[in-house]
C-alpha cells in the first residue's frame, strides 16, 4: 500500500495518506458532483489495512489513513477524529468520552476487531453513535492460534527450536530418551473458559485431539460435546486451561493468584483473548515456582509488552505479539467487514455488526 500502483497519494498533511477525493483533471466534474449530491464524508482510518478494503472505501468517501506502523498518538487521533464523520479504528486506539465530546460530526465508529474494550460503548450510545465490530470472521484463525500456543507450550516447541539452533543437539545427544519431554494432549482434560464462538472452536479442536473437554461460560449455555462445570471446578480438573471470555470489569484478573493456586499442579494455561484477564505477576510466580508446567500468551495487560515485564524472565512461557487473527485471509475479511460497517453508518443504515445496537434501540 502506498507504492506506485496504490490508490494512496500524499494528503494535505505530510504524514497522512489520502484515499478518495478527485484527481486534479477531474476537478470540474467533481465540483459538479459535489453540488449535486453534497460533499463526500470525511473518514479517518487509524492504520493501513491489508487487502483491498480501503480501496473500496476510497471510492465512496474522502479518507485519511494514518501511515505509521504504530497507532496515532492520542493528540493525532483527537485532531483527525474531530474533523471526521466516520472513524475506522483498531483495538490500540482508545475511544473515550473526552474524545467523543470533541467529535460533534461523528456518525459512526467502526473497529477492525471483535473486541470492543478500547471503546466506551456507553459514551458512544449516549451520543447516538453506532459502533461496528468484526465478529465471526476471525473465529477459526484465533482458535488455531490458541491451539498452537497450547501445543507449543505443552510440547516445548520454542525451547526445542532454540536447543537445535544454539548447538545443544550434539552427537552424544543424537536421540536422548529424556530430552525435552512435554505433556500429551491426547487423553488429557481441556478446560475452556468462555464458550462463545472462539471458545467453541477451541473445544472442537480439543475433541479432535482426543481430549475430554470441560467448559464454563457466564451464560451457562450448553454446548454439544462440552461438559458444563463451574469455574472453580474447571480450574481444579483441567490439565489445560484456555481463556476465551471478553475483558469486562467482572473478568479483569479472572486468573489471579487464587485461581492459579486452584489449578492442577503441572497444568498449562493459554490466553489468546485479552491480557487483562490474567494477573501477570501472579502467573510469572506460578511458572517460576513450578506450580504451572507452562503457559502460552498472545495478549498482555499492556501491549506491546513492557521490557521489564516479569513474563520475559518467566520459564516455560511461549509469547506471541497479539497475532490471534493474523492470517492473510482473516485480516482482509476483518478489514472488509469494518468498511461495510463504516459505510452503513455513514449512510445511516443499520450496521451489519453493531456492538451497541441494543443501547441505540
Ligand atoms: C480482536 O479482533 O479483538 C482480536 O484481539 C484481534 O486479533
């Protein structure tokens, strides 16, 4: 994107990319069109997105796209959102009440994520602003990653890779019966915390691997092939625990020192949902003390992970940088859905996926 074949061209701000708007030679035609149908809405997109969705957006709106690898600063976000009728954001952009107070023209917020904990939904609803999100399209991809972490942590794959690369695999250890022993998934018990679409997809993978699958979900909704249990019973019985609940005040630090102490000695914990679900200091202690055999984390309380996080020094821990939905096809589908939501909101149509539909009535 932004290369010679891209529709992106430098915008009026030296740092933003602009898509949409008329090329110079089309100015007269464009003026006539604007007089007929009114100006195209202004949209701020807080990151370049994979796939062709932004090109499609550029055909309908005047969009400014933040060109950096990272998120725009809060000041930059405020400045651009203030001038926009549509905001297409990511989970790294905090959309709160003070920001919305400045955005008098905003008609729609569309986040390219299934999680909406970075957006004050109540504040958006109070201002009549629909919030679009991207459920459904990232379910299987995120479940693959969670299961990948489970396998990597239990079979010590990262450690094994390091062992080979760093020259540990010497002729005298060409096949060592005690080398890098891990834990079997087959025959073990998987506890799935949260049985929404992603939790259910992880449960199916567990069943495919010959695991007994227990599940706890706040709604107590039954799921075929999953034995429903209370949260404490799940922690006490599961050899592997995988988290799939949303981050909310009642789930923050769900896995704290007490919960970790309840887990089976030698259990493995995986979190590909939201960082705030796990007390990271307590998890580092549990890994250091050998209470847990291993863990795999894709999400963290502060992202990117602080360089002085105790997790970086904890043993038997596989870390990935929030890549649950990071497949080529899924990220393109998320971007498409985010653009669909945005265009619907700009045209005052119901959003295909609206996180605050109930509150808007
Ligand atoms: C989301 O969309 O909320 C995910 O965390 C991104 O992978």
